[in-house]
């Protein structure tokens, strides 16, 4: 009979330990989820900043090309040729429609 009571007590202790572990894991998971959300927000903000800087860089290159900088003249010419080809492709598609 004592063995059964001792077994029940051990089982009860194990259950309490597992319950504690489970609660700790739940808290840790909540913390990690919160941390992940913060990091995702930071990533999105950095991505927006990167895109803004990239756009600003493109505008500066165009301004430099227009201002006559030799290095950027070629870039501007290539960009204009690309745009002309895109416009030609659009016109062609409209004519085929």
C-alpha cells in the first residue's frame, strides 16, 4: 500500500514539474513571439529606408546626368534607350490589340 502511495506522490511531483516546465515554455514562447514581431517591424522599416535611399540615389544619378557629368551621361543615355524600348513595346502591343 505504501508503494502505491509513494508512486502516486512521485507521479504528482512529476506532474507539478511538467506543469511548471510547460508554463515556463509558454512564457518563453510569448517572449520570443514578441521579440520576433519587433524584429519584423524593424526589418520593414529598414527595408523602406533602403528603398527610399535607392530612389534618392537614382534621382541623384539622373540629376548628375542632366548636369553634364561625363560618367553619368552614358547612364542617362542607356536609361533613356531602355525607356524608349519600353514605350515602343507598349505602342506595338496597342497596335496589335
